[in-house]
C-alpha cells in the first residue's frame, strides 16, 4: 500500500539523527552498504575525503563521521546510538579512520 503524499514523508523526509540530518543520514546509508559488503563484519575502514570537497571540511561537525560509524554498526537513520557510535565501534574492535587527501575524489578502503 502506497502512503498518501505528505509534507512529512515527501518533503521533510524520514526521521533522522542530526546535527545535519542529511549529512548524517547519507553517511549512515553508506556505512550500511559497507557493512553489507563485509558480511556484517567490518574490521578496519579508512574513509578518505578530497581536500577540495565539502565533506573534508564538514564531516566531523555535520555528523558524517558518526553517521558512517553508525551505519557500519547496522543502525538505522533514527537510532540515537548513532551519535556515540565511534566509541562503540572502537570498543567492538572496528578500526575507523578518516583522512583528507589531495585527490579530487573520495575513497573507502577496507582492510
């Protein structure tokens, strides 16, 4: 059954954790995809952001870092555990690192 059009579902979007719901929610989804690619067991992940891109300057302040971590842990976009997920990932032995690089693209490396 399709939901009727609503400003709450179609314009504002689903419930998400902030501080920047769009940065955080998109990052959660990327983390979830990486979790799927590693069969639910990511061990070491390096996120590299281009120094010329906006994420290099905002990933920490806008919540992309803990969004990626929360996704790696399998959390949904509205899970309050996303915010402290970097510590939880470290406690579970998942090594997550972030780096700013000169290349004009972002990469994710799994080890």
